[in-house]
C-alpha cells in the first residue's frame, strides 16, 4: 500500500510529519564513530574524518541521531559531537533513547516515541555479545572471478572482484 504524502500546494514541499525510527545501521555507525573518538581521545569530529564508517544510508541518517536522547549533537556544518558518557551508557544498556521521533516539517517540533534501551531495539540483539555489550560484526564479501582479456579475446589472467 502506497503511503500518501501531503505536499504544499504552493511550493510542492512535503508537509507531512515524518517518523524517523532508530535502526541497526544508525547504531552500528554510531558505535564505529564512538570507538574512533575513544581511540583518538576526542569527542568532536568532522564528517570527512568518519566517512569510512558509513554506507550511503547511514551517512545520510547519521545527522538524525541528534534527535535521539542527546547522544550526538550538531556543530557547525559537517561537524558532529558525541556525548561520550551518554553513548557509553547507551551501549551498556544504562541509558534510554526514543525508539522513534516524529518531526513536523512546518513547525520543526519533534515528538518522541517511547524510551528504550539498546537491548529493546528490534533486530539489534544479534549485534550484542553474551554480556549484552555491542560487538562489531564483519561480513565476508562474496567474490566472483573475472577474466581479463587481451585485445584479441585471449584470457590474460583471472582476477577476483567483489560481487
């Protein structure tokens, strides 16, 4: 079923309220940035310092974390900061954040959903170890073999490339 989106009749901008839910990709990116900050003994970063931790979606959504319990705050353009104590408590299950927020694009008002711990996030349990702490998960790449051809079609060599 297609969702109806309300648009302004004058300019065409979306005026429907938007529900922004926390999801595992956001939390995974947050953990990577948190670990990076701990290692560097910093709490503020530029986006260009941490872009390697994001895929396209988590890069676009990282800024949404500013609406979730004060874990992340926005500095100047392209700069973010982490409340290191809160983030640490969140990953230990000691700090709650809203499961989702609803943002009104007209008023800018944010409504918060119910507060939950990391242990209550759907789909996130598979990212926790036996002690309930967040663990980094690495996924093996699938490779395919590709033939490199000479100008006459002769196979020069075979290389492995990610699928």
